[in-house]
C-alpha cells in the first residue's frame, strides 16, 4: 500500500493540467480499454434482455407493411399520427 501511495505522490495527480504527457496518454489508453471491456460485457446482456421487445417491434413493422388499413383500424394504433397518417 505504501508503494501505491508513493506512486501517486510521484505522479502529482492533482489536476489534468498538472499531469505529464505520459500519464495523460496512459490515462486515455486505460480509459479506452475499460470502456471497451464494459461495452463487450454490457451489449450482449442488453441485447439478450431486449430480444423479445425487438422481435415484437419487427413483427409489428412487418404487419404494418403488409396490412396498413387493418392495423390503422385498431383504436390504439389509429391514435398514433406517424403510423396512420392519411
């Protein structure tokens, strides 16, 4: 733990302007790697959770394209001006 404190003291991490170029580059690289790992972990989980909703949206779009008059006859959908504009 003392070693880490010594490294932090040497780095002088007070503000971004006080950082040396090497620490700034290192911080950006570490941040990009962390963001990459988070995206790789989160996106498949979110897509897995949203898969039923995405499937439902795809089915509704297909039904709307095939049967526009019947879809607009549904009272709830008829109130949506974008879908049933005449």
